[in-house]
């Protein structure tokens, strides 16, 4: 059973990492690269290099830079440099290169730069959030930030933001002011959208259930949904009646089913449901960047 569970988790993570890399590559190639948006990451550096060196497509620079950065990251960080980040970074870079081979893009889809920026930011952010869900990242400034964190006390998210702003700001001088301003705006939008999508993907319901039917309700949760339940003894401040508080964390669908079933078991049950997108522990988020 343990081996089957490990294989199932592995396949789930690989699927999320591959899907996230594919979506991010799609957004970058079809919307970011043609418009020269350099809003962070090695893709942003590749945009600038592709603009300065016309003979080499930006998509090729993505593959070269990410591959080089993976090697540097592995040498500097060592075993802590997780295989998921390596896999996701390579998959993302290869997808961008494959798009370049199959459907070369020399011009944007439309003449509406702001519309293209929104599509670039939203699609790429969705891909990155899915990759985060699988425990990896698409590389780029994520790897740079991990290297910086190894030698300083700087927070990972802050170092990523600084690196992205430096790359976006460079396009202001190396490409043109309009592109630079769009790129800086893209960095701001990307951070907001990634956070929103990550919260949506990871959203769970914490349920506090006050009841006299602890056995029936807890057994139902554990048997039907295979979720753990924590029990606390409690006393009503007004009635001084002894009850039990059950605590469990489930998804949206499970919360709705448990709430309805608990009402059937105990008509006087009291339930408080708490939204959360950061639940750490077995069965949920293990750590921010995992192996």
C-alpha cells in the first residue's frame, strides 16, 4: 500500500508540474515574447537578449539560460535543490522551444498591448501556481532567489521580487521606455495573480464541529473521506453542558457533505467553517519548495 501511495503521489506531482510548465510556456511564448515583455524570470532576460541579438530567437535563450541556471543552482545549493524544480524548469524551457519550432511567432496576436499583457500575466501565473501546487517552479528568478537565500537572510519572495524588477527595469533602457513600463506593470500584476491563483488552488476548509455525537461524526469523516479528526473536550459558558469539539480540514465539496450529514446525526450541532489556503502537514502542503 505504501509503494502504491508513493507512486500515486509521484504521478500526481509529475502531472501538475508538466501541466503548469506547459501553461506557463504557452503564455510566455504566445504573449510575452512577441511583445518583448520582460517582466522577470529568465524569460525576461531572454526577451532582452533576443531583442539585442536578432539572430537567436528569445525562445532559444530561454532553454540556454534555464539549463545553465539549473547547473549553477545544483552546484551551489546541492541536495537541497529539488528534482521537481529541475524537472519543471527543463519542461518549461523545452515547451517554449517546441512552440518556437512548430509555430514561430514574429508578431503579437493583436495591436492591443494592454490586452496582450493581461493574457501574458494571467496565463503564465496560472501555470506557475499549478507548478507550485506540484511542489516545483518554472525556474528562472526562483533559482536565483534560492541561491541568494543560501548566502543571506533575505526572504525568498523579496529576493524574487527584486530580481524581477531589475530585469523588467533593464528593458526600460535596453528596449524602450514603453516596453519597460509595461514590463514593470507586468511584474506587479504577476505577483498579485499568482497569489490569487495559488490561494484558489490550495483553498481548504477548516471545520470546527461542536457536538454530543463525536463518535458518529468523526467516524463518518475518517471512513468516508479518510481525513484525520482532532477532538477537544469543551464546556458551554452559559449552559455548562459538556460537549466535544471536532476539528478537521477538507476541501469545499467534502465540507458541504460533512455539514449536511452532521446536521442529520445531531440537530443541535454547531459548525464553524474557516477558509484557508495554507495548510501544512501530511496530506496537504509539505513545504514551500519540495523534493
